C-alpha cells in the first residue's frame, strides 16, 4: 500500500515538474532591465562656510613599552592573544635552514651537518680536536649593544 502511494506521489511530482519546465517558468531572465536615465546635474553646487570651523585634534600615538612591542611581534592577527602557532612561527626559518631535504622532518644527520660544519670551520689545523683558541671561533658573533648617550 505504501509503495503504491509513494509511486503515485512520485509520478505527480514528475508530471508537475515537466509542466513547469514546458511552460518556461524555469528559464533564467536573459538580461537585466536597461538602466534608468541619469537625472540632470544642477547648475550650481551648494557651498558651505568653513572659515570658522575647527576639526578634532588628531590622536596622539602612545609609546609602546619593550614588552608590548615584543608581544605585538608574536601576535600576528592582533587579537590580543598569542596562539601556539603564532609562537612557533618565529622558529620556522631556523628549522628550514636545518631541514636539508625539505621533507619537514629533522633527522639527526641533518642537525649534525650544521654542527660538523661549525667544527670544521673552527678546526683550523685539521687535527680533529679544538684548542681553546680554535673553540673561540664557534662562539656566536657579538651583537653591539646600545651606544651610551652621555658624551663622556
């Protein structure tokens, strides 16, 4: 019984869809109506007396503290919070330099290449061990600090 009722409803639906299609109501409008003609422009424009008007003061820029600037460097989307991805994004350049084959996996061999290169650069005489003078070559370059403001 249910199959008979469902079959009859499906047949009626298909017939009504066919009639709708045949009458052309399913067609999309071919083009937009033509634009209305523009209204005539006035001969004179209104004027405003602005001699006595004064605009608002421009906003003052506040000096950010060192910690606020550091926070802003990590907060890429400026939503006032630092996500894990934002925090780790500053480390990607160093990771890419170590990842020699570009597969986003850092193997011991890839990490060791940098260390071996650093050792080879420091071992001037090539005897596979470092003297204190040679070891000094492995230190990171010194960054110059802020210059003193006094003229002493």
